[in-house]
C-alpha cells in the first residue's frame, strides 16, 4: 500500500522474494547520503538485497544524488514524498514499497561496515529485530564533531536503535511503524515489540559510524523536541529510565528553589544559583556518560561547556512536554 504524496521511481518488481530490503530515510541529506549508499551497496553477504531510499520531501539535491547512484546499480530504488511527512511516515512508506523476508532501516548519515547485513541477518534467526551500535550517539554527535572528545561506548536502553536496524518482515507487518510520529518512532516500536514478547538484540561488537551533519542550533532545537516527546514515555510505557530520573530530580530542585524564594526562605539569587548548579551537575553527568575524560581532557572540558545548552533545552522540553500532558487533546494524540 502506497501512501498519498509518495512518488515512486522503481523498476519492475523482482520475481523472487528478496532476502532483505534496506530502507534509507533521508531529508536534506545530499551532503552525506553518498557515503551511506556506498557502504550499503558494498555489503559482503550471501543475501539477496536491494536498497530503497525514501526522500522525505527534501529541498536540496538528495534525490539527484540518489539517481546518480541508481544509474550504476540496479539494486537501488527511490521513493519521494512531495512534502516532509516525518520519520514515522517515511519508514512506513519504505516498509510498504517492497517485499522481502527482512526489512532494514539505515539513516542517511550512518555508515555501516561491510558485514552489517550478513551479521544482522544471521542474528535474526534468534531475534525479531537486530541493531548495531552507532558511534557517536545521536544526541552527542554534534558535540563530538565540534570538540573531538573520546567517545564512551554505550548501548542505548531501547533494545534497538532506529538509525540502523533490521526486522523480520512478518514481525514488522504485525507491528508497523506509526506514521503519526516524527520523533521517537523507533523507541515506541521497540517498546511495543518488547511488550508483546518479541526478542530484540543490539550486537555490541557491531559498530556503525554516525556522521551526523546537523548544525549546533538545529541540535538545540532537536533536544528541545526530544524532551517534549520523552515527557510522555514513563506514563505511556510504564518505564523509568535514567533520563527520566535526571529530569525529575532537576525539576523538583527547581520547584523547591522557586518555592523557597517565594516564601523568603532564601533570596532569588540563591535560588537561581542553586538551579544553575544542579543544571551544571546534570550536564556534567551527561557529558561523562557520552565521552571519556582521558586521553583528551581539554576536549572533554570543551564538550561539557558545549553540551550545557543542549541539556538545558532537553530539560526545558521535558518540562513543557509534561505540562502539555494536562491537555486531553495531547493525550489523545499520543494514544494515552
């Protein structure tokens, strides 16, 4: 089933069912999508596979770059949205466009190793969905690019990561991506799959390179949006993560500081200083979780300063998102 507003530029359907289709979701990724496609089209595998790019309403030359690759490789296909519809809708378009035993998703700024498809496909004999570990992590990619601190290896909480994942197609048919979500769609899907008893796996020794090109200002905006979106997760999925605990403690401290100043237990200067202090401590913990202090200590210090506005944006977004949950309309939109 094709979604309205999607233009397909594909050849005649393959007669035999493919082992895998890898969907690349792209929005204004002309600068880096070429490296992503080279890596995907150079997989060392015995799997039969094709790569499908979903251009989600890009206004740059993303589609032109993909067509240039198409002229040299018949395994590459392109579907274009007329407007930007968000990652959930783009993933669903990719899922519905072609049939295969397995369906993978790789973001346009991810470079996978040559054995990514082979190793993930073998792991799918035991699991319903499999991911590699992206380095650096998405929310810290801009900081790493700007300051070059040593990346700390970490596996996310979600069970899989949407920037590189491959599914058993039957599982994804039963539990597809939700098209209404433009952020957090991978986390929501992973929680639904875990709730329904599916087994997910992150291959900790399978590392993928994350070459995010998002600018600093755009990352601040993204962190705000991610905070707004994450505010509903503890209620929706009945889970408490470290990020949830960090926000709760930060918010309670800010609330206590404000109440203390209102009742003149201390001055507003003391209250503001304490809020800045707890915010700095939260940012310190975040930076420590993403980057190693050694051997690039000065880069780590620069990263800590650079991360501070991102953390403030996230915490403020969480606060605004929590306030929005009072609205019945917002809760209905989230399916709560």
